[in-house]
């Protein structure tokens, strides 16, 4: 199985990346895992021109969004990680998703989108500065999870699970228990 990891965090050694590595470590014993640093991608913004719908790929000049979109289509599973920014996913991850609508869904002649990844699996990792339980009561990490889940579920992915690290501002350490949970989640692939 080919698993694609999308690290939507600017911190390559930060909380989200560390938890994603733990999930990937759990999966890598049995599967091929490819890692993408979303913040390193060179991508132009989506123009909302809708020309990707009939062409099944963005019409803009070839950039990293095209390359990752093809990898998403080829992957058997996804691991998506993002810090929480204003109750949502990080801007570069959102940009990657916006530019790759047709990598996730395809449009039927009647104009209705259909899921392209029916039966594939995914895991979501997020972190936020809001401490527990405020990260859930307020739409903080809950908002980021909701946004990523919307993209993945619209695409047909089954969400195997999620890893959430709240309160990173005052408790940046990741517990051994949370790391073990992340690694065990990777074994579910």
C-alpha cells in the first residue's frame, strides 16, 4: 500500500510533524510511506475558474500542486497533519486542497461531484494552543478537524482516526501515551 503524508505544518520538527512521524512509523513496517512538506511547495493560488472540472486537472502552469495532486490520486491512503489556524487548517494545506479539487472528486456529466477515493483510508493529526477542553468546546482543533474531514469524506475516504494535541502553548511536550496512540493508529492501515 502507498501512503502519502501531507504535513501542513511550517515546523518540520514541531508537534504536528512529530505526531505524523509516529503515525507513519506505525504504518511503515507494512507499507510504503511518502512524506510531503506542504509549506515547501511552490503553488499559485486557485483562480476559481472552474476549468479544472472538465479537464480533471488545474489549467494553470505546472507547479507543485499538480505534482502532489497526481500523488494523491495514486496513493492508497493519506495521512494529513495541520496546526490549527483560526479554527481551521493551515493556509498552504487549504491552498493545496483548493488547487486539487479534481484529485479528490470528479464531476459527472450532469454536474454532480462524485468521490474519487471510495474505500481508501486516512488519518488526521492536528495541534492547537487552546488547552483541553476549550479546544473542543470552542471550534479550535474541532474546526480544523471538521475542515479536513470535509475534504476527505467528500472524496470517499474512511477516516481511521485522529490525533489531537491541545494546549501546546503551555504544555508543548508530547506525552509517551499520545505518541503510542499515534503509532498504533498507523498500524491500522
